[in-house]
C-alpha cells in the first residue's frame, strides 16, 4: 500500500466522519424540534382537559339548578292541585 493511497483513504475517512457528524447535528436538531412539539402538544392537551373539566363542572351545576327548579315547580303544582281538590268551588270559578 502506497503512501498516496493511504493519504487518500484517510481523506475519505475524514470526509465520511464529517458527513456523519453533520448527520448527528441534524438528528439532534430534529430531536429538539420533536421534543418541543411534544411538549407543546402536551401543554395544549392539558389546557383542553382543564377547560373540559371546568365545562363539566359548570354543566353539573346548571343541571342541579334546573333539577331543583323542576322539583320546586312540581311541588307548587301538587300543592295547587291539593288546594283545588280541597276547595271545589275554585274549580268552578265562584264562591259558594
């Protein structure tokens, strides 16, 4: 093996090492980008979950208020019905 052939082989190996180092830098950059995207998506997901949990809480509260209002309305209706049955003249529209 001649010295020139050895020098050429060393140069080729150096070029290959440089190419591989560039690839590694590119992969590191890609990894950072992907990690940033994952972190961003995670923050977004957590924000959405928090908003949905708040909405569920609000809907539960509104549902409870509505159920109470319906129950109160039914109680008033039953009481009015009981009064009407106790005083039939109210149904006829005149006092006896």
